[in-house]
C-alpha cells in the first residue's frame, strides 16, 4: 500500500502545484506544454541555471472482455527525472548528471486474466517505488561521442524504435518483450544495472553504440532491488554486452526525402540461465534484433511530418533450452495526423507473433493484433483508446483467445 | 489491505486525479488545444502582413516526450521567443534571407528566404536520441532539434492549429 500512497501524494502535490501556478503562467492551462506549467517562471530559471526537471505518468485501464475470466486491471507507471547540466552549473563542458525516480502500481491483466506472454499493458511493472536510472553523461568532439556511466536501463539506449512509443502493449513498448523476458538483464524501467555505454555518431545519419551492463540478479529484478538502491556489483556469471548500429535516413533540416530509422543490434550475456525443461542452468545467452521504420507516404509536401510510417522488428534469441520466446516478429504502421486538423495525433496498428520455445510442452506461438489512436487533448495529456486481440495465449491450442479493450492516459508534468 | 481494496484504491485515485485535472478547465471538451485555437483561446486576430515585409511563422508540434526541453528560437542568432511544444509565434521581417535555430541546443539550422507579402512556415522538432518511452527512461535535456520549412498551404493549416503569439524579430 505504501507505494500507492506515496504515488498519490506525489500526484496530488503536482496537481496542487499546477493549480497554484495557474494564475502565474501565461495562457490558459490547457495550452501549457506540461500539466504543472512553468512554476511561475521558476522552472525555466532552473533550466537556464542547469537544472531541468521532468516527469510523466502513464495509466493503462484495460479489460479482458472475452472468455470465462473477464477482468479489469488498472496499471500506472510514473517517472520523475532531474538533469543537472554541469556545463552550466560548474563550467564542465558537455557533462550532465541524470537521475530518475519511478513509481509503479496496479495489476497485470496478462497474468490476472489472459495468461499470455506478450504482456498487454506497458504501464505494468512490479508495484513499488524505485530509484531509477542515475548516470553521468559526457559529450565530446562536438557531440559526436557520448559516454554514459552509472545505473542504467538497456531500453534507454538500445532496441527502442521511436514508433514503439505509439503502442500500449508491453510486447513492443519500449522494446521487443522477448529481449527482456528471455534475458532479464536486457532491462526496461524500473529495472536498472550498473552500466557503461558509449555512442559514436560520426555523421548525422549513422551512429554506433556499445554498452556493458552488470548482471546482478537482485538489481535487475524490481521487487528484489530494495527500491533500486541495491548497488551491489557482483554479476551472475559475467556482464552483458550490447551493440547497435543506427542508420537514420532524411532526418536533417535540408533533407526532403521520406525519413526512416533503422537499428541492427545484438547482445551477449555471460550470466547463468535456468533451463526451461530441466533443473540445471546454462551459462551464456545471446541474441540479435533488426528494427526499422520508414515513412512511405507523406501529406503536406516536402518536410511535412504527417503521413504513414510502417515498421518492422525481428528479435531472435536462438537458445531454445533457456529462452521461452526465442523469436518475436512484429510489424505495424503508424499514421501521424490521420484526421485533418489533428496533426499531432497518432493512429497505430500492429501485429506481434511470438514463437514459443520447443522446450515448452504443447507451446506453439502467440499472436496479438493491436489498434490504437492517440488523441493529444492538450500538449500534456494524451488519451489512447486501445484494442488488442490475443490469439492462442501462451501458444496453447486449448487456451481461449482474448479481446482486450481500454485506454491509456499519458500525462506530462 | 486486501488486493481487492488496493485495486479499488488505485482505480479511485486515477479517477480522482483525472477529474481534478479536468475540472479547472471546464471539462475535457474545452481542453482542445487544436482546431482554431485563436477562437477558443480568445487570442487577438492576426494583423495583416505589414507593407514591405514578409511574415515568418514558427511553431513546435506536440510530442509524447521532451515537453520539458525548450529554449529560445533564434533568428540570425538573436533570441526571439521561447518555444514550448504545441505553441508558435510569428513576426514580420524585411525581405531577405534568415537563419533559424534553437539557442543552446545542437540544431540543424534552417536558411529561409522571405519575400515582401510572403509568409513562410517553419516547424521546430525535437530530434531525440535514446529512449522515447517512459519505460525507457526520460529524455536527457541536451537533445538536439531539427528546423524544417513547410510548404505554404500545409504550413498555414498546421501553424494555425496552435496558439500563436506575435513577436518582434530584430535583425
């Protein structure tokens, strides 16, 4: 209960803050870029001095409306981040310290009612409050080189295609779920590990990133991480290395072609993994991913950001004896600004296929179709009605398909 | 507290928070930032372009993440207006060529030619590197920007989806 109470107090404090500053900020409240506004100018002053505060909360209200086990499950994920720009504060060029606090609450509809592997709600994580990422970042050589070191989540730097953020399902948002569920150490918030990441971007269209992450089991599991302050460094057999090549197409100011983003990545984890069919463990796990999004139709002429962007993702972790979902193939399309006059809204459709390991008895594959429309009611409030249809949950032929409907609310603080 | 009660508490909390947020604005239907904002916000009508000048419209779309990252738009290096997501501004300038950028952020600047009586529409977009999802972490405040010129008809339609402020651009 404590985490929920703390989250409540935080939300109420921010709500009150927003009301206090209602009279202080310029323009009507609903036109502000964040719900808490500019704090009467104090927020911008802080930012100018080098301290930037940001926050967001996402609430997934989803229900399984089919089958004998109909159920409803709310889930909430809140994030507060503070950046200290040491270039402004201490004249240390290119140096920044980033710290996050995370609160999660609610229930997992996938385990509660559906029994599927491609978790339907991205907002659900182990309930509790956590110290999230906490890292130092140094930019060098005119921002061509970025070095980050500290407590980090893998999804911050790897395998998170921009289009993924338009979906409610945790199968795709923020990274292909099999990377997380198979390895544990390929993390998304609130799980973090000690890590060092280096990114080299020799041109505007090409970047290469390499990360080394600790594989400390308690640290990687939210409920065992002592609210994210388990700073122990001992790995569970060896570190995890991740590498990613990023190619961006037509993203510059002068580019008139259709924009695209492509990732090619892979990882190796030296940790020990439990066998799916025996009581033994196996050392080492590896995998690859290929992700790409490419605008193919644009409305509004050259440079417009309104149009249709299909995407595809393949994440493959070959070792079937330890990986429950060795293959996850996903494809979809996002139409930015489908309704005239609503150029900031997103329509998204996606199809996900997760192949179940041959080591899992009577498992074949699970499939999900997802349909979303994100309506930006204000610059700080996005409302996403969501429909997901889960076919053969957990790959069992005896399992019943499930229809999930609901909505996601995104609030920016 | 039982799981059922905890579940109910969280749900009630969400309803309370959302209701609380929407009450001051008079409800969700009035919280529409797009579509003729000038009428909804009671903003003054735009004046016609002054004789012998052109008009520059600069706006920033709404995006899920990075709303807290903003700074001044510069025209020929001079800071003009602090541009938040979902807002824009316009100013009249003598015919000529101008360079538009974002102060204190890595930006691909845009060079715009402005003719007398002509309007140009410029969109400033965050160009995030790294995670763009809450589960991937918050964007660090040192993100780069991209500045793009939109075609006149679409640009006019797009710019007027946001509340626009009149500014004075000096050269």
